[in-house]
């Protein structure tokens, strides 16, 4: 595969602000990219955002990435004090819509462990 074909789906988000974020997009710290990331996170909060740093590479959900960016910078997500961000991009699988079946939820929260271990009859939660 040629280098051009390999990178044909890579694009900088602020160069195409009308285009929804998808696999291969590089959102930067500019405001148009932050707005595109926020719109993507509202549609798909779990969309994979990859952070490639000087010491690591890891994935965070779009909702986490946009929250960090809205608080000032993606650097808030770094795991090591002397690390730095090299790239931020939308990871693979971002264009795939997954259908999840709703899981049944309990109508009551689980019992508090402190209350369960308390003296009988005391703090029964009833």
C-alpha cells in the first residue's frame, strides 16, 4: 500500500469544520476543533479518542476528552508528570454504530455496605 493511500483518510478537523469527526480526524486545541469534538461527544460519548504522548499511547472516550479540553487542555489527561502530547486523533471504530440492548436496571440501589455491617435493626434503610 502506498503512503498516500495509507494516509488518505487522515485529516485535520479545523480544515473541514463542517465534517463530523470520524476515524482519522486530528482535533487540535483550536476552538473549531474543540466545538467539533463537543458535537461528536454529544452524539457518541464513547467514541475512541487516541492520545499519543511522548511516553504512552492510550484511548479515552470522547466525553472524557471533551471535558478535559473544555477545562483548558488535553494535557489534563496525561498519566506521567513529565509527559507531553504528540497527537490526538479519532480512533478506529468511530464510524461504526453499535446497537446495545438495554440492560435491566435495579429499581433500588444496592445496600450500603456500612449499613449492612451495622448492628441488627439499626440503619436498616427502611
